[in-house]
C-alpha cells in the first residue's frame, strides 16, 4: 500500500456529539443492543420515577410492557418541569430528553445506581424510534413527542389535568435492536430487588403484550430485606435476624437480614447503593468477619466448642445461610472492570462491628433458636 493510503490527519477524524454518538455506539451507553441493553433502557427510564418515590414526592410507579412493543413508565409524583410551562426548578424535561446526563441524580446513599452509565432519559430517547412524554402539573397537561431523539414539535399544552405525575412511553428503534423482545421475568427480578432494598418503593409491573394472558406483579416490601429472606428455603429457626444501623465513620448505613435454612448451599447477596456487588467487597468481608466472631464466641461461651477445638470454618458457617447485606453510602467507591466490587475502606470494620453485636445479642436472647443454629453448623463437615 502507498504512503498516501496510510495518511492520517484531522480530515479523517469523525467527531460524534450528543445523541448522534449514542445512536452510533449504543453499546457504550446501555451495554449491548440485545436483551441486556433493552432492559437498561427500562431501568434508565424508570429511575426518575423511582427517585421521586424515595424522595417522598411520589407514592407509586407503574411500568407496562404495551401491546405494540413499547414500554410505559408512569408515576404520581409532582410532574417533571416543562420549560414551555415556565418552570425552572431543575433541568426541564426537554433538556433531560436531549442532553446526556441532564437531571441525573447525585450519587449518594439515596441513589439507586441502577442505570448503566447514569446518562438518563436522553439515551432512551436517542435509541427509540418514538417517545412520548406526558406531564400533569399545576392543573395542566403537557405532551412532548420525539422521533429518534428529535422533537416532533414544541411541548404542547393539551388541556387541564387531574392529579399530577409523569408518564414516558418509548418504543426501541428496530433499526438498532432488530425485533426487540423484553423479558418480563428479568425485569421483574430487577424491580423486586430494588423494592426489597428500598422499602419506600411501590412498583407495579404489567405485561399487556398478550391480551389473552395479561400479567402484573406488585413489588412492595415494607419489611425490606427481612421480607426477602423470609421467603427463602425451609428455615432451621423461625426468626429472620435483621437490623439497620448508621455509621458516620463510613458515611452511610448498613442493613442486614439473615437466617439459616435446611440446606448445604450458601446464598449471600450483597449490595451497595442498591447496586448488586457480585464481586463482593468490604461490606461482604465485614459481614463474614462479624458473623464468624459472634458465632464462635457464643459457641465457646456455651462450651459447644472446647478450648482445644478449632474454630468453625467458613464452609460450616455458610451451610444453609441466607443473607442480604446492603450498604448505602454517600461516597461509594466501586472497583473492578464492571464496578461490581465495593472498595470503601471504613465499611469493613463498621459492618463487622454491627453484625457481631446484633447477632451476639440475638443468640443470647434466643437460646433455643441459637441451639438450632449451632447444631446446624456443627453437623456440617469442615471441608
């Protein structure tokens, strides 16, 4: 090849800006153009509604898979501001739908961190062949319409409105996704998880794609992680052990729920700011530190372990264990290529102290149930 064919300069550089970049490289923003990416579209679109519920300005969110292949997210919140209506309390909906990151919630202990990159509604708009938003606020109803991220017209005032809230309906662009197909079960798993981690949430997921067999599930767990653990397995002891505590040292809260079941399998799920931490991290290490200390100290106090006996092994302590470990931090530090491991240093000691104290108190207060737990642990082989 000639030298000329290898020439590289400003003339061959293509600069993509705004929503054009999203449409050109969608995987950079939602992970893929398959099922994973489709579901991230739903999560990004739902996050403003769920955030309103957590902040106390909305009571519920309804997510519907529509018969024509779209998704509708509706809430009963205050209604997102619309610039054409003269509102200036935060980025108007027109900006959120066209500017990457506009209106994104700050990352703190009340954030959900469910989106792929936190770039919000603009990505959903860019990757939809049609998107319609309806805002009910101050007695007025406004409608905004877009095609592939471009406004069809200025926001339209369509008359009076009863109540308040925001509804966003989008249809994934078949030019990008082919024939998009959402998984009801996968979406249900995600919103169930968010609901038991955030007891304020009240979410209904509805599937209207098959008129002959519509489906709907409501996710609301006033008991938080305790409710989730209560549904798992055949219990060795009736109580679900649970607590929530705040630590200034780690800048956040820790919530734990656990119980031993009649199984040899361990299931410990950890989360940071409602984000699954499949890679573990300092909160999970702290949980295991505190659990081991409380159980072993109690066993020796009760002379279930002789002074010469070795400590219980992690395998023994984990057999049949079901647990949720959730921390919510103002300044979480995620590690790993997919940011699925918590690295915030002070968390380990705080979580260990909380688990040790609360589990030790429970063991001493409930000797019959404690005996059942220790019998389960002792009967498990060490290797």
